[in-house]
């Protein structure tokens, strides 16, 4: 009985460690250059450069869609270790 309890505890610890490793897939950034748009066209989010989408064969429209990073309306930045999209309101000056 005692052996079974010890095996159960070890199994629970192993499963917990494995699950924690699987759940922490978010890649953190250190500087703004670590971050890139998460979508190929009309991006609204940013991800770590290691998770960048492959936009090789993607063709986007040339419109400047509001609420996106199109046409200088926004940019990617590293804020508190997370890649964030900074999207400015129309007509607002973007300071880099």
C-alpha cells in the first residue's frame, strides 16, 4: 500500500511537470526587434520572431485598413516581455 502511494505521488509530480512544460509555449521578447506582425496581411497582433508567419506566397491588398498596422498606423513592440501591437488612432502621430 505504501509503495502504491509513493508511485502515485511520483506519477502526479511527473504529470504536473510535463503539463507545465506544455502550457508554457509563449516565447517572451527582450527588445522590440524580437517582435514581428502575427498576420501577413493587415496585421493586428505581434508575435516573437521565432513564431513569425511564412508570408512567402501571400498576396495582400494594398488598402490601408483602419485598426491595423497598415501604412504606418502601428508597430510591434516588446512590453514587459510580451510582443504587443501598438496601433495608433487615425490622425495621431506615431512617435518611434
